C-alpha cells in the first residue's frame, strides 16, 4: 500500500483545541488536545480505543497528533521519553495493521531511541523489516529480543523461523518463493546479474574485513574533507550489511550492532557537516537504536534537532549525553544555549500532579489508577575487573560500563590497561573516535596519579593504533584540547616529538 502523505497544516483558525495558539504547521485541526501530559495520556487512550474498534487509520491520526504535540509543537516541554516512545510504538502498531511497513520501521526506530527496552517496538520493527525484505536487520532485531527477558514468546520464535527460511531461500538458486504480498519471484543463479550496486565507485569484499575497510575509508575521506565521498562510503558499508552480503552478520550479532552504531553515527557526522539536518537526525537515531549510550550520536542529534526547531527534544538529548559525560564542555555549552530558548517559548499548562510514565502500551481504561513512579535506587560505582581485558570488545565493554564514573575508569585504565595492551587491542581494528575520546578523558582524569611519563606512553601507543591519524582528526575541538593538555604534561625530552605529530594530525 502507498504510504500515507504527511498531514497538511491547518490554516482556518488562529486558535486550536483548548485555547492554545494554533501553529501554521499544526496537523489534524479536527483533533483537539490539551497541551499537557494529561492531554497526551488522553490522546493515547483515545488512539488505543480506536485501534481496539478496528479503526486503524483514525487511531494513527490520534497518535500522530499526540506525537506532534509532544515533540514539535513546543507546547509540552516535559513529555517523558517513555510516553513518547509508547506513542511511536503504538502508531507503529496502527501502521502495521495498515501494512505501512516503512512507517512502522521509522516509528519503531524512534521508539527504541527513546526507550531501548521497548520490546514491542523491537518486535514490530523486526516484522516490518521482514516485510520490507531486509532480512539481516530483521534477524538482528529478533536476536536482540531473544536475549531479553521477554524474548522467548511464540510470536518471536515464529518470526525468527520465517526470517531463517527466507534467508535460506535466498541462498538456494533458482528456487521460486512467495513474497509477503503473494507475488512469486525467483532467486538468481550465481552467473546471473544480481541487484545493482548503488555505490559502484567503492570496491570492498563482502566480508567483515570489507565492511571494516569501508568504514576506515569513509573516515579517511571525511578527514580529507570529502564529505560526500565519506557519506557514500559509509552507506556502502551499511549496504553490504543490510543486503546480507556479509556471512558474519549471522554469526556475530555483537559486532554487527557495534559497527552499525559507528557507521550511522559517522554518516550522521558527514550529513551534519553538510547541514543536512533531517538526515543527521535519522542516522543518529539509527545509531542510538544499536547503542543508546552513544554520546556523539546524542550530541549530533541534539544539534540537528536544534536546527530543525525542536529545541525541547534537543535539550533532552544533551541532558542524556551529559549524564554519560558530565565534564564535556561542548555538551554544557549546547545545554546553556538551548535552555533560554526553551524558557522563552510559551509553556504548557502545568498539572498540579503529573501522572507517572506509562508502562503498558495496550488499551487502558481512563479510570485506571496510576501509582507514582518508584524512587530510582542509587547505583553503586562498579568495581575494577580482576584482570586485564583479553581483546578490544572486552575492553570497550568495561569502558562503557564505567564511563559514568570517571575516577573508576581512570583507575581501570591505569591498573588494567597498560599502554602496550591498549595498542595491541586496536592494532587490527581502529579505536573509534567516540571510544578514543572517552579513553583520552580517562587518561586526563588520572594523569596526576599516572605521571607525565606514563601519559606520554599512552599517547605514543594510541598513535600506533590502526588508522590513528584519521580517528584523532575526527575528535571535536574540545576533545582535541584534551590531547593538547595531555601532551603538555609529558616530560620535555619526549614532548617535542609528540607535539610535532599531533600538530600535523589535529590541525
């Protein structure tokens, strides 16, 4: 079925709904919502009721109006991410019933970026990707579900079986298969012409090594200023993964999630440098669906949303990133820039008592009682692992588990990750700019205890990691300043060579 066109803006009345000024871009003027969290809850309940009555198109309209109110109107500035995630997931369910598969995938990706634990959104996205013929991404979603506490349901297992059958059928030449629509198609034999490569200028083998090479090439093109080339190179790597060209996709889901998070984040960076804000937001949202704690993806999406006029959402991203990296000066600066702009926007009526965030996505009764959200327990700082990491995956897992505790992370680097081990972990695959920035900040935090000589050793070994020049060049200005601060701590007999090398890389 054809995708429903975007709702048209209303132009009849200067006032919409409950007395708030109508925006020129306000959709569905026939749907009146109170601009508050209570209004969003009522819209959700109305959408659920329409869905239960089989009125899926009307249900989609109500969820769309609520999403506009929560994210684009500027009238509800404190809508919790959990409510917005549920609205996107519920609209995806309505679109699923209407077989609007691209819209389902888009909504579920947004829902997961807001709440990575939204298992319903993950299942619906897997189903949409299956219907769109994107078998490898669909299988990746199902594998994530299988690893969760709710993953072993009959529906999930059935979908996984259907995806596996489709993947197996693609590997069997000249076997007629039925598409979801009922249309019969034939797989091509090895000698026939397959789907044309949309990025023919880049030649990479269909393997894990080929994807990594494409990622490295894209980063190199970016550092050289070829933004369009970098964008297409990252796209080529994603195409290899999404089209099932890489055998390792089925055997190493952890690697697939990690590399996709990096590719989408890096392509989002290329879009951002070209001021393609909508594409930046989309790629960063995709990246966050694989790695919800990607600070650079949160930061870049915040910048994109600021440019797109969605400042409340931008501030939400910045504050999420600051919880992960409280000392990041660029994040603080963006937060301080956004806050006055949001405060200057007419605020929504405040409820005397706000309802707690919903935990159920199904139809709920207006009379149902909502209990206040329980107080969040304090989380103790993690203890140091008893041994050094065996590889880069283990190292990065430890780093990401400790990044909210700078002093613990600094001690971990000093006690468990000597400079030579750090280099050996990233001798075959690069340390991505995001992870490099976290590592450098940890060294900066522990520099006094380490001493200048050890700081110098860390810098020297980082320069010996794979494609180090490219990864250092992709650091932000604030992160580059951390490098300069570290170089300044190195004893003079070693500092001259480091200064010369970093001057060439960082300028």
